C-alpha cells in the first residue's frame, strides 16, 4: 500500500477553531513536498464539497496565501456538519464519494474534525477498500471541546482555553472595580457535553480573590441549593462573585440548566424567561440573593479568537496536519494523529496514532477528580495539565490596527461527475 | 489660585474601560513630579470612597505597581455609579466631601469618568469655592461609549472599538466557514444611547463579503420590515449574514428593541421569550426567514479587553491624565481635558479644555450622516474618524501564557472624620 500515487484531498469539518487552518496548512505544505502526491486539492465545505464535487486546486494558490492559514482563524476551506449515516442507510452517498474520488484520482484523504468526522473518514476508508480503490485516509484532530479520546489534548483547545482565561481575568477586574454596583457576573462558555472549556477559566486565577470564584461543568453534580450556597459564601468573603459556567451544565436529573424553565421565575407578564445558562444563573442569584448580576455569552468569538491564540496550540495544530501526511506517505491509513504527553515541565509531547473507528466511538470528559469535591473549581491537576497548552502568542500580520486574514482564490476543478443532490 | 499647595486625590468613576487605569497612571506619575502637590492619594470606589473616607496613599505604592496601571484593565482604584444629587437635595453629602477634603488637606481633585462624574466634579468645585476651601478640580475623560461632548473622542473608545472589530472579523469567518449550518449571526455591543461602539464593527470590513454585512445603531430608524428585507438581500448575495447591533437600538416609537415583547413570537409553551437585542434579532430572522442564527453578547469582556487594547487609545488615556495635572499645576480648575483632532492622515491630536458644567450637560451621538441612508452601515467618514483610534497594540507582561495585572497594596490613610453613612 505504501507505493500509492495520486492526488490528495484535504477537508475541514464541524465547528471551526482558531487553529484548524494551521492543521490544513500542515497538511498542504507537507503534501506539496511529497513525491507520491501529485496534486493537492481542497474540498469546499467538508464532505459536502465531495458529494457536490466542489473541489479546488490548492497547488494553484499563492504559497504565501497557504502560509497565512497559520494566522487565519476558522475553516478557510469551508466546513459542514454533514455526517454520513450508516453504510446501509446511505449507500448512495458513499458511492458518490467514491465516484468523485475516482474521477479526480484522489488517493489521499485528510479529514480534520472531531468524532463524527473520524467516523465519516473510517467509513470512506472501508468503502474504498471494498471497492478496490486503493486509498489512504488519515484523520487530523480538531475540536475546541477537547473531548476526543486517545489523545492527550486536541488542537483548538489551547487557544479557546487561553481566550476564555484572559476574558475571565479582564471581566473579573470589572466586577472587582464596580462591585458596589454590579456584584456578580456569569460568563457562559461553549462545551455541550464536556467541561474542558469552562474549566480553563480557572487558569485566570492566581489568588483566591481572583476571578473566577466558581466554575461549573457538566461532569460535576449541580443543584440550585448548592449553587446559592456557593455564591452566598463567595460574596460574604470577597463582596463579589465571578462565575464561569459551561453551556452544557445539567441538573441532577440530567436535563440541561439552559433549557430548564422551572428554575426561572416568571416575569411581570407571567411568562417564563428563557436564555442560556448564564441568564438562568443570573436569575437564580437575583431571585435568591438579591445581588445584581451581569452575564456574558461570547459565542462564536471564543472559538475563533486568533488574535489571542496559543502559540503552542497553533504550532501543534500545524504539526498534526504535517504528521498525518508523513504517516500517509509511509503507508499508514485509517488512523488519526494523536498527541502523547511526555512531560509537563518542561512541556513535551510526541505524536501517536489512534484508529479512526476507536476515536469515532470515544468521548473524553473532564475527569471528575480534576474538579474539587464541591464540584465548583478545577483542581491543581487540571491546571498542570492545561497550563502548557496556552503558552505563547501568535504574531499576526496587521493592517489599519487589525489582523489580515487570507482567503483562497479557489480555482475549481472541472466537474467530471453527474450532478448529485445531497439530502 | 496658581500657588495652592497640598495633597492630590485621584478617583475613578462609572463603567471601567481597558485604559482608565492608564489615565490614573498619567495623573499619578505627573502628580508625583509636581512640587505643589505634597501627597498623592487614591479614593477607593470613586466618590463613595470620599464619602466613606476610604483613601489610600499612592505615594507609598511601588513605582513599578503604578507603572503597571498602563497595562491593567478596569478601575484599579475601585469605581462606583454614585451620583451626587443637586446641592439642595443632598447638602449633607457635599458637606461631607468637603469635610474629608479639608481633613486630608486635599487641594487637587482629579476625577476620571463620563458626564455624571463631570457633574459631580463641577459641584465639588463650586462648593469648595463657596466654603472658601481653595481647591483645583480637573476632569479626565473616560467612557467606552464615546459620547462626551467637546472632545473629538474619549479614552476607552479606541480599545473597545478595536476589540469589537477583531471579534467581528473572527466570528464573521465562522459564519463564512459554516454557512451550510449556521447561516446568520448577530453580535450585540454595548452602547445604551449612542451607536459609536456598534459602528466600530464596520472597521472589520475590507470588502463587501466581509462581516459585518449590517450594522444597527440607536441613531438610525429601525423597523422590523426593513430589517427582514436587509437580511434577505444580504443572504441572497452572500449565502450568509453577519449583523452587529447596539444594545441601545430602538423601534420607531422610541422603545428599546431589547425590551420589546411584541416583536417576539411565542415559544412552544406559549411564553414570550426575552433576551437582549441579539436574541430578539435572532428570533425575527428565524421566524421570518427560517435561517438558523447564532448570537453573541460579549458583555463586560468588551470594555476590559486589555489583551487587544489600542496602543493609541492607551497612550492618549495616559496623556489625558498627565495633562490634567499639568493644567492644574498651572492653576487651571473646573475643566475636563479634551482632544482636538488636527489631522486624520497622519493622525494628530492636541489636548484642549472644556468646562465641567458643559461636559456634564452634553451628549455626543453618532452623527446620522455617518450612517448610510438605509441606516444599516457606517459611512467612510466614520471609518476615517475611527481608524486612527484603533492603531497599535499594547505589550503586556505575561506569566504562564496570560497577562499579569497589578493591584494596589492600599495603605489606608488614618480616618480623621466621623463615620458617615451613604444613602
């Protein structure tokens, strides 16, 4: 298998990150050097671009544009949330993928994404083997959620962790300055199932008076009574309270806090008020403790915060992409690149490999023991784990006081297949 | 009057900014050099600290700590939203202020804040004159809202403008990458009465396809019908739509969009949903156009974003503080320092002065003609005005991948007056 020659296709999938383009850059720059790879193509919008035969020639892009992927956030190739179903359920889709790959002599497929993308990649590998289309498929890890199994951490996490931490440091100083007016504050982070992102807020804390004073994640038990007690205690001690909370927090019965209406008092019109986690917690604090509370929901800005990305994360993201190509060139197929941590101080990692199927079926939650017993603050073990991931800053090209990001010119490959409508 | 000798008191008021500490730094560093000023004190939490006689000796702080004010966001002295009422209504408060000033031989008072703070400062000046306590009172402009009259712009605005612009650039790339899933996005900015902050989002835009595609401010007419038309048009052209909207947006009848319930469809439980402007606009887009929409509300993080502050803004903030002391040393009293723009390219300003009373009663809105006719995008005139204000970046001292901010040690002055309870 190691001798296969042909074109390489790179695609990005799922929610963007500040550094998924750095991974694409690693794939592209390494692939352009690889003799077995004849052309380097990009799929527009992940697997959707394959299904719709929207492919463009990355070899035709200015090398400087390609290099600027290192400093451009989000998915420059275009991304999607399209997941191929089981082979039996959507055979037509899989056959279409193969049709397009064959038509464009795609022999190397590099897919950057999370669990679902690794699942798609694994299926494409199986199908091409069944169909006798010799092909190498490699996964590149990507997720701000940091929830992929078999890897110490995921590219994308370090940068969102760094941005959340600095945001908490800065907004925390606001509450500290103006506690005579706004006494509490809640910052809601992304992380629907795992608490890694919210936990990163704890990196902001160098002394007990520093924000955040309380951190809540989906992995630890959360009750209204305990929450009110926590805030009351912190407020008594410091005269203010800054809270970081994961959007994925759940009540004891497993329902999402953000979706719970019973927790919300009715407004003056008799209507329940609905919002995210931050708004629910604000309401509880104001109802139960009468403390004026501010809330923040940074949304998409947090996962694309290139202007404060972690240099470590960015460089590792590039490495993951480049390593996927090196492995592929050596004949490896059906694996995702992983990181194995050799040491915390000085921080050192090496790359490894995990089977696509295994990654697809795994999920790595924040270990419960990395939260304190009360479930309201990450432990030192978490800090030791996360600290190296946020080290260093990325210098961005700048114009008029703001960064300059790249866009591909997208020289489309001529379509060779029939049109196909994606369901 | 120019010969008065005694102590100087510096205080911060209102909502914090990334650079209000830089202004305090300018006051302190200049005051420490001034021979007429014998001691430099800080009021804890603005005028509240005066009323409660909570003053500390800044001269006793490490000069390095003082210098780190330049790179520390929010109000390190502590701030408040306490406004002294009319002299007739709260004579006791004014007499208390004078009592504390006399007890600590405060002869120079520097107050950094917005309209309300200038109002307080003006009243203190009048009262001390009436009471025969010779005193110099100077205002230092501070507000992210950029709504102070008599000055070209306000320290604090350039930094929030820069942060909003980069946030829109970055989150805009998310919508561009993932428009097959999330088609629209709304970022809500601060600015309760003036649209300066939301308008700054337009700095992110270098070409028509760049975010933001639509910008809404309180100064321009806004209707549901027009909004739906705008989003439909942008979506047809680009397949996505990124919107920046001021929290202070109003409907034609003058009511706040954020507080309007009639604009909101009922949810499946028959309850009206309530949120900020971003949530209202999201709901309208989803109801009327069926386009999946994300929203963001950065809250306190935007006004404290030191990690991406404008160097121009930071340096001018320091200058405003230092200039207030230089003017005071020359005998000027009862004025706020202003900026007068000499040229856009190359950008050049000089300082000026405005009477405290005049600033207190003025408010500078975004000129209507700096928005296009449709009221959905700032014009080039606004860009030319705002661009120089966001130039340059501030280098922060760093530890463990995050900035290091200062705190005063606060050596309290011994209390000399009776206790006083603030109402």
